[in-house]
C-alpha cells in the first residue's frame, strides 16, 4: 500500500508539473500534492502511472474533484492567465 501511495504521489506531482497549473520549474507544494492525491486514486487510478493522462483525467472530472484539489487547478489556471497578460 505504501508503494502505491508513493507512486500516486509522484504521478500527481508530475501531473501538476506538466499541467498549466504550475510553472515548469515549480512542482507544487506538498499541500497541493496532498490535496489532489486522493482524487487521483479515486477518479483516475486507471491512468496511473501516466502523469499526462492522470492530469487530463482530473481536469475532465473537475466537477467531481474535492474542493481542495479543484482549488489547486483553479489557482493554477488563474496564475497562467496572469502570466499570459
């Protein structure tokens, strides 16, 4: 079980890094990773260990995300919009 949790955390970390949610060099805070790891297991486990597919799955299931994980993606989208200006 510990190994699965570790793998999922790494996948979520990579997903958040590859998402527009965070700058390429930034990997998200431990709190952000903790917010989305349970959702990745619950909603997107079939896509683990592919971080791109996990991230896509989480975005497609946005309405099903926990409030904490949804806010991570919304914060990332807001930050990306500010950078685009």
